């Protein structure tokens, strides 16, 4: 299987792949939050959600969006994409 030389570039690894891992971590946190929401029955019925749940959802959303933004900026910074 052929891999372009860009995958061996350390700038590309820091600029893009770290953002990719951060995006996956955010998606995993949101998946854990969705499992928690589907298993918890007492606070779904009108009571406010626990602070830990809200924090998990916020952290997962910020990690996912931050990783996506990191990738976009990294592609332009490494020279892989240009207008």
C-alpha cells in the first residue's frame, strides 16, 4: 500500500493527526454521555441533569469541535490545502 510522504512529516502529524485524535476523543465522550442518558431514568423526567453529565456533554462537544477546527487549521498550516 502506498503512503504519500506527507504522513512522515512531523509538522503534518502535529498539525492534523492530533486534531483527528481529539475529534475521536470528543466523539467517544459524547457516546459515553448518550449511554449515560439512556440508562438514567430518574432525572430524564423533569428534573435537571446532574452537573457531571452536563460537564461531560460540554467537554465532549468542545473536544469534538476543537479537534475538527485543529484539523482544518492544520491542513492549511502544513500546506496540504490551499485556496
